[in-house]
């Protein structure tokens, strides 16, 4: 079933211990949509400037991604540049140029509004709420956020996630949002804010899924080399929601089992791991669904006892 | 089958965000033996001073631990005091008084030498080698070490672990010992140094097991409260080797399956998690085997998909 993805389509400059790229396709919506496109029909809502390159557009359309909701306006695309620490568990932002993204007002094409799945990348909480309101009757709606909104726009964010089915954030954000350092306690507090399903991403250490009466934890995939972690969290989100959409899962009531959600977390982890194998979106130029399913089985092998 | 544990029996002073204890029973051999005692007949080789309290001895004998190899000499027990960081992922050593431990020369009683399992806590590599030589024909011999020996006594340590079946260390130590930051590469290098089985402990993030042709990763148990992580790594070691000894497993050739080793890692994780629930060895005053097996099943539940 079809999935609407809202967020940034951008250009990034990235430096890791493995090298440096000054300008490459990036943005949360790009990563989420590329990742989800392996599982389900994916539709993007975003804004780009007139520097958005035809070859970058082609990468998205080659993955069958619907760009009817990709607004094009005069100016330049959102640009972010950052540099990773040697262990790549942290990064420093060098440049943020909002450009056309500064006035982004997401408008969902009519054909998008009946989609059953909605994944909102990290943008202003007020815009996320507005997007959610434009959807007719999604089975599953949720998204991501970041420290800036948690810290400086807390009330706005709380109003927004109160209407979400699921929230995907990292461990630092979960601690900041809840005020609890223990992740089990943090999860319980966050689920009281609205989302009945919470995924906490832990980078190289894996991910956790919490619901009111159960939880699931998976370690991270052990890569031979991490070239560039940019977008890994968004690819996780794309694999997670993509798998649920592929199977038409609903989280209403008890229509979804812990097993289904756990497998969605594994597919999220698989997609995040592939993302790190090359710079930026490069890995998605060659990645095949069969490789994804093989890595899913590898997860089963190295975690079962 | 019986297990010989070599290391320190000591007193610790510990401060965590949950409180402070100035003097309590501790030491690697204490934690390893208490943990392993739930699985198999356990015999300690260590040295204590004349301040070793009868009630602390009673805790060990109440767990059926053989103290024939516990040497008693004039002077005071080894004493260590440390303070944990607020997130308890790191600690600062405040005091180290070697006392009677300074002249420790482990001597295995005749009745210990035929034991089939040997677990050496973190002591001088030369002493570990000497202990290994005193054992007649163990099925499984291995142990732990720490940054100090890796950094300042590398040659001695390499000579020692060359004769081990297994090595249990934490992720920082694995990186230091191998010179590789990637843990998969680190594991491959370390296995070339001798041990055919390597366990890398990652604190709250769980543990990994590596053999030449397979690996296994488990996330950490999610505790409601971590009171005191002191001894958790040693309790992991005790659960790991204890489970293998309980079932008479051998690592020679292919006599042991990945499944058996994985379950040993889970039992190690279970014992490490219990250790953190109270200060020092307190949890072992009440812990029952049924609780251990129940937590093992909980691991299966929150990791399976």
C-alpha cells in the first residue's frame, strides 16, 4: 500500500575518515523514500530549488518514487555540510543553508491524501501536524524529530506527536524528550505523550521497539567498513515503515503482532546498514531487494540462540 | 564438571549515582565464582589477608564454592575504590592498595588440577600462564585481561593468551589489543593471537561472540535501575563458563555448536544484569536459579523475531 514521505530533499557535504564529498544528493525525505521504495509505492512531499539536478531526480524516479508532491521553486536546495568524528558516532555541523526550505509549506497532491501510510522526516513540528491533517485516514502515521525541536519547541512538538501512531528517534533524543536517562523509563514516558509504538535508534548499537506491553531489542549489524553514516537513521525509518506498508499492516487495536513490528525493525536495521556502506545515497544505485532479504536472514542467524 | 577460578578476592569502595559503600566484598574471583556457582562446582584460587571477614567467607561457602585454594596470609586484602560517572558507563579509580595481592603466587591444590574448566580473572599475564601450566588437561581454559596489561605488558600478555581457548574482554580492550577500531576486524586479529573463541563485552550494549566461521551478537538487558555495575563483567564470565561447564561442553574440534556458545553468552548476560541490580555482591544473597532461567527466557522473548 502506498506511503507518503515528507521531509527535505537536499544537498549535503560530508567528511568522514574515509573521504570527503562536497555536494551530493541528501535530505531526510530522499533517504526515507529510497529505502522505502524497495518495499512499497512511495510518494515524496518536499521542495527543491532550480539547482536540483536531473540525474538526482532520475535516481528517485528509477526507484519508482512518485514526485508529484515535489515542489520546484526558484532558488537553491537546502544545503547541509558536516564532519564526522573518527569513530563516526558523532558529527559536527559545518554549514546549514535553508535556502528554498525556509518557506516550505508542504501541500499534499489530492492523489496522496488517501495513502494509508505516512512517514514524516525531521521538519518543523507545526508543518508535520499540518501534513498529518491533510491525510484522509492513514492506517499508520508517525515520524522523526530532533534535539532542536525537543529543546526549543517542546510544546509545539508535544501537540504534534500526540496525534502520531509511532515515533522514531535516537537514544539521546529519547532521553531529552522524556527527561529520563534509563531507556525503559524514557520509553514509558514517551508512549504517554501519544505514540503507542516507539522505536529508539542507537546507531552502531542497534535499535529498540517499545509498545505498552512488550519490547524488542536488536543489535546493530557489524559492517566491515562504515564509509558514511549520513542518512542511516532515515533509511532505517524507510525500511521500517516500508515493510509495514508492503504487508498492509495496521497498528489499530491489536491488528499487528509484536512479530510483525520486530521484523519491521530488522528491515529498518538492514536498510540503515546498507546506507553506511557507501557515501551518501550511492549504495542505492546498485542495491537489490534480494540483498536486503539476504541480510535480513543474516540478522536471524547472528541473533538466534 | 568442576571449574577453577583464579583472580582477586578483595574489598571495594564504590560510589554510584545511587549511593556509596566504603567497604564491601569484591574482586574478580569473587564475582566470577559466585556467578558460576549457580551452574557448576566452583573452586577459587586467590589470596586474602587477616581482615577477610567470616561473613564474607560464609557467602562463598553458602554458594558451595570450594575455598581450599584460598590462601590466607598476614596483612590486608586487596582494596580498590572507584567512582562511576553519572551514566555509569565509565569510572574513575580513587584508590588501589595491592596489600597481600602484591606477592600473590597462585598455587593450585592437587584436587584442583584435574578440573576441566579454567577461568582466569584479570591478574598479571605471567601468573595466568603459570596457573594454566598447573592444570593437567582442561577442556576449556581462558580468561580476562585489562588495558594496563595490553598497553604496558603486551609481549607477556601475547605469550599468555597464545595458550588460551577463549578470551573475554570489553570493546575498548579489543580495540587496544588489535589496533583495529572496527570490531569485526579486531576480532579476526585477536583470534590469530591464539584464542579460537572471543567474547567482546559491550556493557549496557550487550556482548558479541566470535569464532573463525561465525559470530553472535546479543543486546544488553534493559534494567529498570542500574545500582552498581561493579563486577558485572566478571559475573558475565562466570555465567558464560559456568553454563559450558554445567553441560560438559568442549571446544576441541567441532564438539561445541554455535548454539551452545550463544546460550553461554546469554547466561553470561543474564548474570551480568543481575549483578547490577544491587551494590556489590548483594544480589547473590537472594538470587535463585529459577530467576536466572526466567531471565534467559526473557532474553529469548525480547530478541526473537
